[in-house]
C-alpha cells in the first residue's frame, strides 16, 4: 500500500453513472465531479466552485455536494465542491439526441462529457 499527498487542484473530471437515457422527461443520470491534481488524483481538500453548462436534449435537475453544512441552492447551475467532489443530476427531455455537460472552475481545466438520449 502506498500513501501519497495530492498536489494542488488542477482540473475537473466528470463521471456519468449511465451513458444513455430514455427521452421521456423523467430519466436521469448522476454526474459526479471530481477535482483532480496534475497526476489525476482526487484532491480531498478541494472546495472549488464548479459551474455547469448543458447543451442538447437535457436539463440540470439539481446539484449537491454532500456537505450537510452547506446552504447553497439545490436548483442551480453551480455548486462548491466538498472534499473534492460534487454532483449534478441531469434529466432528459422528450426529444432524443445528445446531452453535452461541461463543468468548469476558474484556474482549473474544464471537462465535458456526452450522454445520449433515445426514444
């Protein structure tokens, strides 16, 4: 087992729990945001403000970070990371097509991923 100290936050990394949604206005995907250092390790003390942009056949249903002390809105397009993590919940529309989600933060490399919706 190796234990190492992470570096400074350098980039945003997105992970979707699913790659495809049903275009029914109800299906959702959970997009986990990780704040990584230059070596791709999650920075457990990162608290960067993450801004979400969505294009295509979806919408942001809500955001969270797991911090029970946070008073930030759940219905928003931004969220401060907590322990290097936060979450966006993306909902499909009634039309099939791609959903492109971008997460960015000042001074960090942004990340983008695409989820497909099918009829």
